[in-house]
């Protein structure tokens, strides 16, 4: 499979950005939008950055971030979960 063919199949991208310096700390790409996509991005960030307990993790309320598996991973690493209000539209503005 060529690189172009591979890129055409990866339609979804989950990105975790550190707001202190706006650097990507974790990411994952997939052909399907699943909770595993978000978990893989979070796991990459955890493996590379090893955040201190209490780190604030903010996301929107989509099902991937509200999934039990994702929340358990946050809790296991003692990260503080923050989610916007229902209908909040500014959660992804840091990506732009």
C-alpha cells in the first residue's frame, strides 16, 4: 500500500494538545471514529509526557471522550476530567 493510499483510508484524527505551548502531545488516526481512536491518542500522550497527577484534561462531550474506557484511563493516571457544557462549540478552537 502506497503512502497516498494509506492517507486516503485514515479519515479521522484524534489530537491532544498541551495548552501551555500548543504542542501536540498525542495523536491517533483511523478509518473509523471510535473510542479506541481517542484512547490511543491519550495513551500516546501519557507514554511520552508522563503527566503529574491532577493534570486538567479538557474535551468536548462526544461519546469517545465520555466512554467508560476513556474515563477509566484518565482516573487510572489521576487526571482531572473537564468537559464543556452541552452545546459548547469552542472545545476545538485550539486546533485551528
